[in-house]
C-alpha cells in the first residue's frame, strides 16, 4: 500500500512539474495576434515544436498549391532559419508534416477522414480555410488555392521563438472572409518597393491592388514592360489581383507630358487688341493674355475685325511667333507674339478681336496634376488608346482603373464648345470612348472609376462646380445614365462625419442604378468602419479598399485596419 501511494505521489508530482514547466510556454488567446482576426479560434493546451526533421507535404498531383508550399518554406527559412523540404505524397504515412491542400485532393481527403475534421462550414466561402495543429503534424485545408495561401499566412503569424526553439500553439482555426474584395489603392507606385508592399498585403490576406503609375504610358520600352510583368506576376502568385490605374481626364499629367496641346484649354473669345508698330498689343491685358496658347490642327488663333465680318489669315495677314509652353503651364511662360504682315489686310494701328485657347491651372498651385486633358481632341485619344493597348497586351489585366476623380475643368475650350454638349453628355461620351476601345481589345475587361463626378451627393451634383475652373453651368452626375453598367464605381469619402451625406446615400444610389462598386476609406478608422457597416450585406458592393494619398508608409495602420474590416 505504501509503495502504491509513493508511486501515485511521484506520478502527480511529475504531472505538476510538467504543467508548471509548460505553463510559461502555453499561449492564451490574448497572446495570439492574427491579422485579420479569424472567425473561430479554439486554443488547445499545448504547443508544437518545429524542428529540421519536419516536412511540408502536398498531394502528388497538386500543382496549384506548389507555390504556396514553397512560399511557406521560404518564409520559415527567412524568418526562423529553418528549412522544411516540400514533398509530394499520395498518402499521409509519417508524422512531423505540415499538410496543405484543397479539400477535394486525394491526400487531403485522407487526412480529413483520419482526423475527423469537418470542413462543411467552408462550403460557401471560396477563400476560407481550416488550420489545425495536432501534436505531431499540422493541417491546412481549403476549398480553393487562395484559402490555402491565407491559412499559411495565419500559420506564419502563429510561429514564435522561445529559448532557441520554434514553437506553434496548438489551435484549431476556421476562417473565411465575408467580403469579396479587400485592397489598397497605391498612388504613384514606387516600383522598387512595391513587391514589399504586395508582401504586406498578402500577410493581411488582401486580394486587390489598384496600382497607379505614370509609367504605364511607357510600356513600349522593353525594360519598363518587363518590370511591370514581374510585378503583376508577383501579385498574382500571392492571390492579389493587380489592377493598373492610368490616370486620365481630371489628372491629365501623363497625357500632357506627351502632348502639351492635348490639354483642356480655356477659350478666350474676342480679346481686344490693337496693332502698334506692327505688334498686337492687348487693350486690357490679363495675366494669361496669349500665354500657353494651344496651336494645333483643331485649336488655333483666330483674328477678326471689330465688326466680326472678316477673319484674317495666318501667313497672309499676320504671322505668329510662338511663345514658350510647358507642363504644368506656368503663366510666367513667354507669351505668344502676333505680328501683322505689311502686305496683308491688317493695317498698322488697327484694332482687332483675337480668340484662342490657352492653358492654366485654375486649381491650387500645389496641384498641377489637376490640369485635365481635352476630351474633344483626337490628340488625347491617340495617347490614351496606345497606353491602354500596351497595358492590355503586356499585362493581361482583368480590370483597368481610369481614375476620373475631381475633374477641375471641362467643356470650356473651343474644341469642346463647338460640340454643344452638356457637361454630363461630354463626360459620358469620354468615358464611353475609353470603355469601347478597351472592349475592342478584350471584351472581358471591366473599367473602374472614382465616383465623385457621377455622384449627386458629391462634385457631380454641384451644377456650379465647373464655373470656378472656367467651365460652364451644369451637373455631371447625370452621366451615370449614359455609361456602361458593367463599370465598377469606387465610392470615396474620407471623413467619418459624412458632411455631404455621401456615405449614407451612395450605396442606395448606385444599387438603384445597377452598378457594382467598391467603398474607399482613408486613414480614419471610424471612417473605414462606417464604410464597412454601410455596405454590409449589399450584393452590388464588391468590397472595401483604402487609399495611400500621402504615401504607403504613412498609411500602414489604415491598411491593416481595412484588412481587418474587409475580412469581417
């Protein structure tokens, strides 16, 4: 009896020591940090130690998840200095394996049966996964390859080092995103840093990157083309949809740097001049008189007599000495000079009316990018169509963003005015031209655009919006009824206060118009959360994105928070 008691005491003592020794090594839920937080997490009361004799195993026929398996191996090697070889197998015969794969694969079917793992909860979630850590192996099972990849991201966030050991808490996680598109709009993409940014998005289980760059307009250059191909391939391997954004119309810089005369000018009609010593001198000069004059086949200087009964001819009655013109069209540029030809019909001392299109940044001096291109000249479309074709041919995108936010100046130069269109008609025509061209190259591509110019609760609903930029009266939001329904609208608003009631009203509005849309926040967590709540359960809402207007590094927390909101 005494020996039995001693044995029982020894056994209990050893158990107590084991529990005491393990208590510092077992995680609590509060100590486990996963972004985004999983839908369900069950914490077991032990951990698993990963050593060099572990392996990563996929089905012998599985090529879809080979990248993910190698990715896991590389990340473990980089972060924890451990190499786990990737193997292919037809059945699970050994321990110390990390099994990854889709639930319909032969290997995973066997493992799920052996471990009695129920994956029925994943049925409705293409990107869902189950991750379970057992005492001598780990299983990551998913419906589709993106889910496998997300399970790997979660596993990597679970791995810790302690006292030189690589440890993983024993957990069972069932996880899936409730929102389809979760992404970042990357402004002015730094091509040297963007792969690191894509890696960060991958760790947050985001799946959409809208990548804006002026270098899409130079894709004819072989080196530039190769850089973008590598970036797009890099993103797709990580199940991130890369969407090229070619800034256009309202942000015309990329077009205007190639053709200065493609700018949307301002029509100066019948400015009063007098020829003094053969030179045209303005009677009431302004800061923009004959500065940045557009001289092209479809826009040029027109000189008439005061009665407007006669139009004089260049080269016969007068000659033009072109001034300096350069982007971003400073009003300090050397002005154009007009000189009468003595043998012509204009007399010295004669007063005339001179009309011309000139370019001026009518917005803030700090935003030269706000100079729009002209939607009524073929010069614009020659550049835009070439860039779009090169993007489609080289990068094979499923989507292309054309921007179109805050168009500060339209329907104001002679090329637009002669068409006699409303602001809304002109905007719709321009969007349709871009869309129709893209569809001729690939009918499956869908265009994205920012919403403010077609939204009645934002710039598009203000009938006086264009007046401040030299334009005419008229809303642009009515263009919504004349553009293709397969376009995707990016609804943006960055203030949680929603002073224009845009956030509250926009989802219903675009639902009623039949458009799919993304909602876009920026930095403010309450703003991002409000967008998530306002769009919840709406079938036309494809997801949520965040923006990086002042740079990636300054928006990391906003990106992380958007990933969290986008998952749930």
